[in-house]
């Protein structure tokens, strides 16, 4: 991969990774509700999970989904259901230490697995691999895309979680925290509506 292509890839990944989406809303909410340190497994799960996803999609798994469109529909609706559940969990989250709190932040594996039903992750994977996969060196170019994507994911995921942790200082009252959590849930639900009903 040429230096120009690498810089273009880096720019696209950074811009895409930092824009609001399900991962970033969940990370900000986790930073608010659980703190930065407790959110780190979620951060690494997003970054490395997406890197692994783009690596496998680039090496041909994407063609399976093109050949069998029903799998795309299953993922689309499964992802929508999962995101509605995540939005509900965020909207009803209580601050750790409150009576009745049974929630906890995403684990590494949960966050990594979530990438496979995240509509934004699929769009990024297909778009990036279509642009930057070199047919003459598929393994190398897929590894480069995975590495750059993981780097972008680490910066954005930790940035959004850090932002959430800093925001928690302002959200120290139950009403402010409730409004924040409802807002994050509403943004996720809006994204679900766009993905599910955007083609209708």
C-alpha cells in the first residue's frame, strides 16, 4: 500500500470512527455511568473487534453475505433488536452504588461481538475493504486495514469513554443523569429507525 493510500485510509478511518454512532454513544454512556477504567474492556473490544471484523470481511467473508442476501436481512433486524435493547438499558441505567443496580459495562467479548450486528461497522467494513483491498496482496492489505482500523478505534473509543467520564462530573444529579441517558438512548433509536426504515 502506497503512502498516499495509507494516509487516505487513516483519514477515512479516523473520520468514520469519531463520528457519532452506536459504539460511541454506548461508550460515552458507559463512561458516564461506570467511569473510564471500568469501560476499558469495552474500548478494547470495540477497537480490536472491529479490526478483526474488517480483516475477515476483506478476506472474503463479505462475499458470503453478498451471495446470501438473507444473511444481511437477518443481521439488519438482529442488530436493530440488539440496539433497541441497548438503548433501553442505557435509558434505564442507574448510577453504580444505587439500590437495585444490577447493570455493568460491556465486557471485551460483548463489545467485540457487537461489531457484527452494528450497522455502522458493516458500512465502514464494506466501504473501506472495497476501496483499499489490493487483489495482488490481499493478506497484507487486509492486515494493514485491520491495524489502521484498530488504531482509529482505540483513539475514538477511548476518547468517547473519556468524554463520558468527564461529563459525569456535571451529571452528578439523578435528573441530569436521567436526561443524558435518555438522550443517548434516543440517538441510538434514531439510528435504528434510519437503518431499518431508510430503504422503505
